[in-house]
C-alpha cells in the first residue's frame, strides 16, 4: 500500500467581527492499492495525485461557501437579538457548529467519491500509454482537519453585539441547521441509491446462478437417469455434478456474486451508520425549535418531525434486512459446501430466497425519498421563520 497526502484549504472569506477568522486548513490522506507491477505503481500514484489535487480545489471552494453561509446566518441572527449575553451567543454558535460538522461529514464522503473518480482517470491514462487493460483496485481517503473550521466567538463579540435591536432569532439558526443537515442526507441518499442498485444487480446474478445449479442438477439426473443417479454414493454424485459444464461451473460464480453483494450492502450500511447521527441531530434540533417557539412554521415542523421518525424507522428496518441477508448468505455457502462434498442441493430454494431480498432496494428507496421530503419541509420551516 502507498500512502499519499494532500494539503488543502477551505476558502472561507469571512469579513465579520463576531467570530475568529477561520483558516480552513485540512489534510487528505490517501491509501493507494499496490498492484502486481512495480512499474505501474511508480506512475499511478503521481498521476492520480495530480488529477486529485486539481479537482480538490473546486470541491474545497464549494464546501467553504457552505461554512461561510452558516457563519453569516449565525452572525445576522445574533445581531438581531437585544441584550444578548455570552451564554446565549454560545447557544447560537453550538447550533451552527452542529450544522458545519454535518457538512464536513458529507465533505469526507465527497472526497472518497472524488478519489474513486480520479483513480479511474489515472488508470485510463496509463492504459492509453501501455495499450492494455489494468486490474482496478480501490483507493481509500481520510480527512483530517488541521486548522480552524468551526465557529469561535471573538474576544470582543459581546461588545460588538451590544447594538442588537430585536429578539426571537435563535429559531432561525436552528431551522437553518436542520435544513443544512437534511440537505447533506439528500446528497448521501443519491450515493446510497447507486450502491443499492449495484447490490440488486448482484442479487439478480446470485438468483440466476442458483437457478443454473438447479437446472444443471436436473440435467445430470436426467442424463444418468434418476434411478441410476440415486444409486451413486455422495462422492460420486459430487464428482458428477462438480464436473466441467455442470453445476460446478456456477458455484464459483455464485460465491463471487454473494461476496460482491455483501460488500455493496456493507457500503450502504456504513454510510447509513454515519447518517444516523445526522437524523438524531435533526430530531434534537426539531425539539429545540419547538421549545423555542416555531410560530408560523409550527404546522410544517410537525410534518417534519413525522418524516424524521419515518427515516429512523426505515434505517432501523434496513439493519434487520442486512442481518437477514448475512444469514441467507451463510446458509447458501453451507449448501454449496454440501453440494461439493456430497452432491446434495436444496433444489429451488436459494433462487427464490435471494429474489426476495430485492425488496431491500424498495426499503432504501423509501428512506432516500423520505430524505427529499424532509428537505422540502425543512426549507419551508426555515423560510417561514426567516
């Protein structure tokens, strides 16, 4: 494995006076796969790093704007409230910082997707030069914040805010934090849907493999005649069925597709695990907003709370789906092992079983569609309070 590092800066051109000016410094650590050819590794790393560094600047600029927006909204809200004490100001900053942290979680995931796109471009460039295909391996990145990104009150913040004129501004900041967090969920939802489609395609292949094994066994029985086939001992049955162009041809494919399907569903689970904290934060902020007084946004806030509860339900239900898939995978592998050793196979069972798991895609669609509905409600709440 080769390890590379890219240093970057989130451009946050803050010109206010209430907060410390953030420098936005961060590092991205890349773990690159090692190929079987040292000559390829020698050129792959530099090619990938050059492409990544160029694309990273665009991504950093976008994320920096989001942080600047949170700072500007928080400053504006603080300056609206009369006679604000430091403890109150810290509440505003705390809510805004939770929104920024959610954005940084999305930024890290965006970096991973960017890395995958850049390594693909690097492979394509090298293939063009050497005029042959290369085996792709995955790059993994990790984000490390090294400078000031979160909002920090300036020493003179209370003096500066002394000219505030009106109250009721905390609700605006909370609503903004909810909307920002949920928009991050919507972005994640698109990626989750993409991985689930890939999971579904491999499940279809698993089902097809199981059906082919069923047919291969039926054909072997017919060819040997059922009576003679029944007389074979376990080793003889296994030898006959695992021969080339028989059931054995499809067992390797079934195992491979099972492993790939599990890898895809694991990626979705890992991504959802990260977003559970965003959903929990939205629940907490919605509760804060209700206590603060949502006023004209009360009806929409009630709808939003129901939608957040639905998202939590779908997320928990999907965790059960994963447990069911793992149990089915274990049963399938045990059955394949038995087939290879004894020639016995539960005909017709596994094709239907894995076809059923295609419903997992529907569950995730329901979840990601809920994210979109939540985003609309959160935006409405924020606009009614602005």
